[in-house]
C-alpha cells in the first residue's frame, strides 16, 4: 500500500472515535452485514463516522490491505481495527463493545 492511500485511510479512521467502513451509508446500507453493524451501533446509542466504500474503489481495496481483513464492514474504535459484522455482533452481545468504546 502506498503512503498516500495509507494516510487517506488513517485520516478517515481518526476522524471519529468510532468509525465504520461500510457498503452504503448508515441511512441506506447496501448490504445486510453493514446494516447489522449500523443497527447494533444505533441500538447502543453509539455515534460513529462512516465511509461508503462503494463510492471509491481505491479505498475499497486499500482498506482490505490496511486491516489485513478481506471483508466489509470494518469497525474501528479509537483508531484500532475491531473486526467485521460477526465480531461486532459477539462483542455487543457480551457487553464488550460498549466497554471498548468507553475506555
């Protein structure tokens, strides 16, 4: 990954304490997994920033390399990669997601 792409991705991640790379927007998710993560965050009352990876192919590919994670959505908390839909679902069910955010 080139440094320019890495910088763009890191600026997005660091623009909000909780940041989601997703397909679509929180108001109009374009895949079921993205919709599930948005719903979990909304249900917990968590404010988050987001980026629609469908709007930029270079970021869509770059974020997969950046996180070494092949799928979208990808959730970041305080600049650190947390995981995708399954991990977010498990963390929310155990209460750990709120703990990560409030630390």
